[in-house]
C-alpha cells in the first residue's frame, strides 16, 4: 500500500483541517464471479483518506478489471504528457486466468497501479479517480458502459484548411516531421535502451524463478527416493538415508517458497517497469503527434498568409474570408505550439519523478532478492551441516 503523504502521529481527528492530508488505498479480496466466458474477478477497493473532496474517512467499493481499464483510459485522454501508470496484462492462456498465482499477481499489480495514481500530485485531482474510488457498483458500471468507445482521437477543427498539406505527407511527397532536439533525442535513446535492458533482466529473473521451482521439485523427488531406499537398508544406513530424505523434502519447501518470493518481489517489479516504460513510449507517441500537428499548422498558416497577401494585391473579394481563415489558423497554430511546450515541460518533470520512483522500487526489489538468497543459502548450509554427524 502506497500513501501520498504521512498521516502524522498526533491525536487529531483524521478529518481535522490541521491534520496532514493522506490517502491510503488497498486492493484486496479477489473473488471469482460468473461462469464460463462471462466469469471475472472482482476486487474490494478500500480507500481511507482525510481529503475534503472525498465523501468520508473510509469508502469500500467493489471493482473489476474493466473498471481499472476505464480509469486508465480516462487519465490517458485527459492528462497528455503525463506518465500514466501501467495496468497488468491479461492472461493469454485461458487456463491461467483464474489460477491462484495469476489472481494474486494481478491483485498486487492493481494495488500498485491505483496507489501510484493516487500518489501523483496531479492525477490525485482527477474527478475520474474520485468516481472510481467512491461510486457504487451500479453507477460505476453505467458510467463505464456509457463511455466505452467514446475516447477516440478527434480531428482538428481546421483539418479541412490544411488538407492539402496533410495529403502531401500521406502521399509520400514529404516525410513526416519528427522532433530532433538534443534533449528529446537523449530521452528517446534512454527510454528505448531502458526497455531493452529491463526486458532482458525480467527474462533472466523468470528463468531464475523457474530454476528454483525445478530445484524444489527435484529435492522433493530426491527426498522420497532416499526414504524408500532407507526403508530397505540396515538400521544405521537406513536411518541415514531417511534423514537425508527428510532434509531434502524440507529444503524442497524452502526452494518453493523462495521461488514464490522471487516471483512476487523480484520478477514482477521488473515486469512492472517494463510495462511502465511502454507507458512512457505511449506518451512519447502523443508528443510526436502534437509536434507534427504543430508543424503542419505552422506551415499551413504560412501558406495561408502568402495566399492572403496575393488576394490583397489583386484586391480580390475573397480577402475578408481569407483573413478570417488566416486568423483562425494562426490562433490554432499558437495553441498547438503552447500545447507542445506544456507537454514537453510536463514530460521533463514526469521523467524526474519516474527516475526517483524507479530507484526506490527496484532498490527495494534488489534488497529483497539478496536477502532471500542469503536466507536460502544459510538454511541450505545449516541443514546439510546438521546432517553430517548422523551419517555413518
């Protein structure tokens, strides 16, 4: 559970104006509902807060995965330039959709997602977030169903005016313009390299988890075989084999437990950051679109100004209409320029936040990884060492 701020240790009421603002959210108690292809998992989302814009100190709602998708889609549409936290992917294999491990991994990922949204100073202000955290299930379902498919990119109002300019790009007469500032090139290179390295690290972490599971199973099988061998040997040797079998089975459980810990605390955080980088790339695509639109509008404005000058020279009766179109284009071009500048500024701030959060999260994951491996190695050494005096 991630909080946006500390709640303080004073005895003040949580709703007191002088209390430090906080919001704690937990995603718990996944429950399977429905049957067949209609089956889905619901989650209990508990929000505790003293923020005045919320209905009370605690609210409990039931949400399903599609509700989380709805919230993220809304945030992506309304907060251009921001890095919207990623959601876990859907299971591609039907038989794994409702496995205990998959359900727990998804619950953990959804908990991280909603707390990252709530810990963001801008996303926290979202009305859609408040709707998600407070509205009853019936209201949430109606809202989600009503707005499904509404968020599609809208064409520029002045697209007809710059139609010929866009057609040149589509037909290949001109190459699509791309932002090439040193700062943006550095950002792009870093993001693509980070995605590559994180993906490789996650791949190797997956192999490590698998290896621990296999070792656990091998020790279990080995232990059973040693016990059976001990049962048909003389007393002293048979007892030694039985002890070896028992130790092997005990260590098998430790390997199985550590493989689960590795999955939850090491591989999954790496996978989460692979998804996070993909979200950053989506924001970069929005910025690329904004840059192209700004360039197209600027060029269309320039061409319209040239055309207007010609009409003025020949004293055409179309001057008034052309002046109106020119002013509209110029205003739209300026608006596009400011929108791009704002997006670039936001992305710079978001990258700083991302780096700080990544350092904390992956640092925690590496710490848990090292701690788990050290504990496992110590247990292995201790178990085999205590067995030595009992061997004949």
